[in-house]
C-alpha cells in the first residue's frame, strides 16, 4: 500500500539496515535455518520425517504465522475445508465432490491447495472494523514478538498509513519490553557492541514516544552489575544478577547496591505520577546514567 506520508523520513524514528533492531518482527525461520532448528521452532507441532529442509522451513514459518497445521487432518476434512472456502483442485470437481472420492486424492495435493489459499488470502476491510477490534489486533501482533526487543525500530505495521500509525504506535511501545544498555561514560573493559544501538534508540526516538514505554530491560556495561527488569506501571525493579559471581567483590557489591537504589527511586517516582504518559526523556536518561552515577557516588564515598 502506498504511503500517505510526503516525507518518508517521518515514517520511523530511525532505521538501521541489516541490524537486529529491525529484524525482530521478521519470521525466525530463514533460508539458512537447519532442519533441526526448524523443528525446534515449529513446536509443539512435529515436522514429518523425510521432508526437505526447504519444506521444513516452510512449515515452521506457517507455525510462526499462526496458520492451521493441515498434515494430521483426514483427507475428508481437508476436502470439506476446500469446499467451504470455494477452492478447486486440479482434478474434475464433480468427480471428487463426495467424501468417498475425496479419499483417493493425494493428501499432499489437498494440503498444497489449502496452504496456497492461506498464502494468497487478503483482508481489505481492516479499516472498517471497530477501532476497539483493530486495537486488539495490534496488541496480539506486538505480543507475539520475542522479548526483550533490542532497541527496536518501529515495526512495518506503523508505516502503512496515517490511520494505522496513529492507532498502532502507542500500543507498540505499551506492549513490548525494550532492552537498553547503560552508558557508564567510563573506560571499562566490558563494553558491549550493542551500546551504540541503544544510544541510537534513545537519540532518535521522539520524546512523544518515550512516555509510552511501560517496561524495559536495562543491561549494564559490566557483568558484575547484572541486568534489571523495570516495570514503570508498578514502580518495580527486579535485578537479574550475572551467573558470574563478580558481585561478591566488595567494590562492585557496593556499586550495585547504589545503582539498585537509584533505579528503584526513579521507577517509583514515575509510577506515582498521574495519567498514562509518565516517563519523560529526562527520566530515561537517568536510568541509562545509573551505572555511571553509582560508580561516581561510590568513588566520592571512598575518597
């Protein structure tokens, strides 16, 4: 569908080609996926033995799209599906219209007809649905993403038209958990390659969209300090300490304690505010600076 925007740059806060921040909405079974990986991603369904890797990937993608798994369904029921949808087989229709004759048609042919119809299905009256139902569709779509999202750009559905962008963009930020990285502003040996992506997200996401975030995951530049799940609705900060027991070192244990206190105070302050648009850009920067601020406070206390 053509864009209604005169300036295509308005469509997205930022766009980084060939970056994970733009891949989260894509199907996870790709061309290079192995058959074993396809089977794992297709669970709880079982890919039949003997099918090619290409077919295994194709079936995996159907699962990820939420489409019906036709393989275990009896031929007679598949034929009924075809009849109910007004589809035709390559055989003479009258010769296979009964349940008895349907059983002689190869299952793979019936499955191919139904899968092809699924792939070609369109629904052109989406904007005629009630706004409440459209909102529910957006929410289900966003909730299907694997979380947390790594400093994501906005998904394609927000770029279809002005109407869909207006309706879906707030729900995108409200329904996903975003992973960001602290900026300690220190010379440390554990810099993460993901930090520039996080900085791009913060720098290029508009202040209009930042208040829509409801939760996010904050990762520190040093593994000693762990990761934090931050719930801005309830004002709760949960720490996920690294498997490596660096926090046992006295210095990092103190810094971690200071950081947790700072994060908790900021989250509670945001949760206590009235209205839906609570977090400001200045609040987000406080979260991202929490590691560096905790280190500086510890250094000041240590003399």
